């Protein structure tokens, strides 16, 4: 469930207007960096869970 929330917040950053005045390209780059970091975090967690999960 928290993975869905993380991806939702990462996606929501793109249509959301910036909190402070910034050029559009800076805003998009910041959103892309956050979204990639969020996906990287999820990939790390999935890999870690698969490695530590007991075999079925």
C-alpha cells in the first residue's frame, strides 16, 4: 500500500504547480529526479524482499 502512495505522490508532482517561482524546465527536472528516486527506492525494496523472503 505504501508503494502505491509513493508512486501517486511522484506522479502528482508533474501537474501540480510549483511551490515557489521556478522556470518550467527546473520544475520538470526536479519532478523527474524525485520520480526516478521513488522508483529506484521501490526497486531496491522489491529486490531486498525477494532476497530475504523464505522459499515457498
